[in-house]
């Protein structure tokens, strides 16, 4: 069994991380009722004997003593990390896993990347090495960050290069939250484009998440709940309702519910690596099967159900409906329509009591409406994990390597160019040592190159698939 380390960077990264650890503990508590430390729990948690002075002795088998998250928490402000340390999850982390500053990055990528990067590099490396030493078989680093702010985009992408140099064999999965058009950070287009160049070069897989999509999903759940249809109810003190008041105030966004959806995505993504199933998919298989070209490693995710049952009592969708949902626009965690774009590959990660025959039947049913690239017509990767999410009978996570991400990148580039043509706010970046105007030109050129690659693939849409001759076998 392999282990993964979660690195949460910046305010957004740490808030999503907090939701993730909460859901992970709930899930393992529901599955592991005997309180025995097993391989499933070990993938994200260490079992520590707190009576041992210092780092605490790790216990590889037997009763759960004290679980510690395999995580490194980084933020250049103290607020969110302090909240976590004073909240219900305080015992899951200790001070050896935290790096904070008091000044913040001022929504400036250059401050996060150049200033705090060099200032904290050794400290970050030490914490990462420590986390790696506690793993028997470290397979993956999950980086959670946002693209719009300064610490998440700057220090978050600086970290990627550090990981690539220090742990070249360990996969780097990045969950990046992209800003919406109505973002209140004026410099977010600069930060996002500068960060994208680093993602292009140093990540193995990126799961882009769109703030606007998350907000739309939460609004839909709220509408369903308030309409009272289908016996829908929200449970008191749930992660969704904790922000229900925010929906009533137009200027606030229900971040708790939005973060919960991303946390749920990560939980489902790793389920096959944590639990038994008739068709397991390891994390390295995602990168191996879904990324045909190094830079085209952006995977569009869709999830059904979108919420955890700890939050909302909405009647479970039938299995076939669930597969249809996963390919509909409403369930994408980024504003995109993969159905009308080109698939390079697609992975379906199913949890619960589902048979291989159900998987095959639904793939055959959906296949005619999806356009796969000519050289990968059978580009499906599937996994079946027997442990469903808490309170559900089954769930499905679809990961698509699809050209539908192109409009998101084009829109971001457009917003970047609107600022850059006027040289607006540029001086804030150029006064940072090591930051030059050429950094902006290189970053936008890197993103344009990525968009061009997607355009070339899109140009093959609708071309007939040749039935290539096969070798005839003599009988």
C-alpha cells in the first residue's frame, strides 16, 4: 500500500485541506469501526504514540493511538492555519508540519515565488523530507492551492520545482482553484498566468477547479433544498449549511460548501488507492493513461453525487443516471462542456456495489455521443472501489483529458492581456528582486503554446476514424 502527502498552500489551499481531512476522518471512522490502524488509514495518516517524547513513535499495526495527517501546511499569513489549530482538527496536526509568516504575499505572485520561495526553501524542504521519511512507499504529493492570490500561486508553484528536484520519482498532483471573472483580486490574471507557466513545466497532473462552477453548484443544491422537492433536506450544522446564510448575501460566497466539493473530489480520487476493489486504479495509472503528451496534463473532473450525505439528504441517483450526470455540464467542476469537445482519454472511478458489467454497459451507451481522438478510440480507464462514500450506495468521479479546458485558458489570457497592455499594476511585480518584464512575456507565451496545442487537436474533430488493417493470423 502506498502513501501520499498533502501540501496545502495559502488561504484557499488550507481551507480546502481542512475540509479534506475532516471528510477523510469521517470516512475512515465509518469504514474502520474496530479502531485498528490499517493500510487504508496509513495512506494519509500516521499512527503516533503520544507518550513518546519528541516526534512520537510511529505504530505500524494495532490499535489507533493518535492519528497525524501526512500533511504540510504553508501560508504566509497566520489566520487560517491558526483557525485550524484551534478547531476540531487541532490534534491531527502539530507545529512540525506548519510554516507561517505574518506579512502575507499581498496578492503578488512575485512575492510568494521569489521572496518567500527563497526565504523558506530550506524550511519547506525539511518538512517535506520529514513527511517522506514517515512513509514506507511515498507515491504522490497532492498540492492544493489557488491561482489568484499571491501565496497560493507564487509559493505553491515554487514548491512544485522544489518537489521535482528533491523527489523526481514521486508524482505531483495539483488541485488548482482558478479565479472567476468577478474575482475581487485585481491582480489575479497576472498571478494565474505566471503560475500556469510553472504548472505547465513542473506538474504531472493538474485538476483545474473553477470558483464560478463551485458557486453555481452550491446555488443549485440550495435551490433544491429550499424547493423541498424529492424529500430533500439539509442536515443541521452540515458543511453546506454552515454557509447557507452567505447565499442570502449576494456579496459573500459560500466557501465552506465550495471547499467541501473539492475535498470530496480528492477523497474519491484516492479511494481506489486506499480501499479494496475488484478493479483498482493506482494514482500513477491516472498519469500514465490520461496524459499522452507531457504538457497536456490538465484533467477536467466531474463528480456525482456532488455533496456528501453528511450534508444533504437528496435521494440517490440511479446508477445509469449517475453516469449520464458525470458527462453533463452541471456536474463539471470547471465551466466546460466535454461532450462537445475532443477527448484524449477518460477515466471513470466508481465506488460502491457496482459490477464491471454495469461499467461496460454505460460506456457502450455513452460512447456514441462522445468524440474521442482518432488514435485513442478506446481511451477509457476504469476503476471499481468496493467502499462507497459515507451514506451513499455508489458514486462516480470522471476525469477527462479533453480540449474543453481551452476556453478557460483563453479567457484567463484575455484578462491578463487587458491589464498587461496598459502595464497596470506591473510596478508592484517589477520592484521584486529577480522579477523582470520578460517573466510576463514568457508566461503568456507558455500559456499561448498550450492553447495552440489544444487548437491543433480540436482541428481534428469530426475527421473520420480510419479502420487500420490488422495482421491476419494463420490458423
